[in-house]
């Protein structure tokens, strides 16, 4: 495309951010190219064997592809896409947000806004067999029976440690793509004994150079007392736990909402709290799916399949979490649903990660069609929103 002054300014801004190390990420959207399945592009910096590169995640309708370029070739690739495949480019730096918009005639407009992200993400890429948690001097891991006094992982704690490590790896990947502010507020609903809550606080304060305030919500008072005592012993000053029902917790401002293995509709309660609090990131690992299982009354060709209890249960799980994902997208989140950990650790291993994006109210028709097909009156999350 013929480059206008606004386009030139946009790329000047991008080069400046790469030089002064203020670059956070770049996204390309509003696809207009011949390949209709090519939806958008996300670009971030990575370091591979000492070399800084631009890593592009190309998002298609059914898959993601990752391509890495040196900085100059990466910038040229962005130039080749703008005006040909995409009409919108959003550059995020710690100094400012720069938005380039092209109309159908390829006339460009440039907008410069205050920075929405002030934290530089970790660009380290070489992570093979990495331990995300420091075990040698972690009081909480010792007190929880995962390590011994010398900091070695106990045989009985290996399964739990692998779960913690995988959880932190996922969190790191999410934050690299969607960074939190410098002082984020994080709420963990249904925190239980606090394994994951402590690991998250430890990782964020040690490795991500941010200062989070994390609150664990747990109904059982003896677990809350245990976790608060351990947080004090560990000198985790901004980690605390409250004995409260998820339903009663106020949906105030929060940057990240986590609910792992909250039973049945407790997951829906947590998701609704996160949406109403306008959380940037919502992460849930649902536990059981009784509400849809009881409500489902399929009368079409699937009825003969779902007469078998085990198949009906699995279908109910799929529908429950699928509709949760769609409702999150309706309310302005981009979602990914994937396996959290291997089924050898737990049969309930699905995780939904939702990051703030644009609302998609048009998906309500799809939700209605799915419910009708399987004879579902309502999904509990709908009633909360």
C-alpha cells in the first residue's frame, strides 16, 4: 500500500519503542484479506540464544501458528500485512498506546493514547525443562509437605509440584501475552489449602517484578487460618485469606480472577464476579457440572446416545464449559479452553483462560441454538449476568 504520513509515524513509533526498550506488544486486527480464516496477529519480543526477535502468533479460525523474525524483517512483515490483510494495528508501549486505523479506501488515521500497560513482559524463550518455582528456600512448600527441610522435593510431593509448575507455566504464558499492571489485585476464589495461591504470589513477586495483592476466598475457616499463618511465616505481606462464600464476595475492581476446581455453579459465580469487576484476566478450572446435567433434556437424534449415563455426563461437561466460554466472549473476553494437567493427576483437567477483548453479543444466538438442541432451559451463568 502507499504509505501515508500517519502510517510512517506509526512505524517510527514502533522503531523508537524497540530502541528505547519500551515495546510491550503489537496486534493486527480487522482482517480484510483473501484468506478469510486468517483472523489476527499478535507480536511480542522474545530472546533466543541471546538474539532479540519479533515473535508473531498468527491466529486462524481453527489453529495458531508462530513465526519468528529478526527486528527488521519483522517490521517489514507488519508493513506487508497492513492494508492488505488487516486494517487495524495497535502498538502498546510503556510510554503510549499507538493505534493505526485504515478504512476500506485505505485512508489512515492515527491515535495516540496514554499507556494501558506499564510493565515490560519477560522475553526469555529458552525454557526447556524449566522449574518455575524456587524450591531451595520455600517455607510454604516445606510446610505443605512438598519439599523436605533441605529443599528437596519429596516423593509424595512430586505430583503436586508438577501441578504447581504447570500452573505457573500457564500463568507466565498468559501474562506474556496480556501483562498485568505493576500493582495488580488478584482474587483466588475457592483457594482451599492455598497450594496454587502461594505458588502464584511467590512467582509473581520473584520473577515478574510486580507487586500483587492476592486475596484467597475460602469458606472453611480452619483453612483460612492455616493459610494466613503460613503467609505471615513466609513474609508474604500482600497475601491474605478470607473466610467467605464466593456469592458474598463484592465484585469490586480486580485485575485477575482465579477459580480452580470450584464445584459446579461456584465456577459460574466466580466467572460472574470477574466479569462484573471488569477483570483483565479470568482463569477457571471447573470441577463438576451438575446444573446442566440435571437440566439437559435432549429429544433429537442425540437422545439415543445420551441415554447412557457416562456419555450424558461427558456431554454435560462439554456443554457447561463450552457455554461458559461463549458467555465470556459475549461479555468482552477472548477465551481459550485446554487441558490443564494430565488426567493422571485429576480427571477434572479442563482450564478456561479469558482475557479482556471486545464483546461479541452476536454469539447469544449460537448459545440459544445449542440450548435448544440439547433441551437446556438455562445455563446458571446466564442468570448471574
